C-alpha cells in the first residue's frame, strides 16, 4: 500500500501543528501571564484603597503623624505672580539663616516644554561666604516648601580673604 501525501494533506497537517503549538503556548505561558496580570490589578486596587485611607489625615494615629511631620511637603505650583516672590522670600530666609549675604536676582521664567504646561522660575543668587555655608545651603534646600532644583553652581575662591568663596547659584522651581 503506497500512500501519497497530497498538498491538501500537507496544509492540513501544518495547520494542525500550528494549532497544537498555539494550544500548548496558551496553557503553559499565556494563561499564567493573564492570571498574574489579574492578581497584579487586584493588588493595585487594594494598595490604592490603603493609600487613600492613609492620605486622609483624620485616620492617622499620633505615631503616623510623627512620621509624616519629618517628611518634606512641597506646595503645588501656583501662579507665577505669587509663587515667584514667595519662592524668592523663602530662599532668602534660608540663606540668611545660614549667615549668607546673597544678592538675589529673579530670572526670566521659561515656558516648560512638557505637556504639563508649567513654567520654570529661575532664581540666581550671588554672594560671598565660607565654603561650608554654601554646602549647608545646598543641604537645606529640601526644607524649601517649593520643589527646588539646582541648575548651576559656580564656586571660586576669594584670593584676598582665605577661607572665603564667591558663589553663583542658579535654582529653579515650577509655576503655572
């Protein structure tokens, strides 16, 4: 008995093999992936609920309130006309607290290129002080209620007064 396999039989066998591979793939790989995905989505909704419960400050214990009191809190970006002077005032207070006499210059706001539409407010400060005071100022910037980033810092030694440096610091924050 001589059996010949026709083109039609070859196509049928190829389709059957592809279907068998697809079924094996589904049960070994894809089914587990979708089950994990469902578990992850459920976990996210549980954690969101926990976060919402923590975020409402009425439900916090005194221990939790103590923890939240040491975490820096940033103010949401406000209007440029209000945020610029407030940012400048707070930065000036920080530098004076550290004994730094700095000249502050409010630089032109730059329109952010991101889709959020926030502007970048830049503040330039120049002054003379000890090197450690500049480092302390950088270390204390996180206490500023506005999100502050350091754009540029230039430190040059004062040759006339050893131990003193001249600095130029450009910082920025966001505003609407």
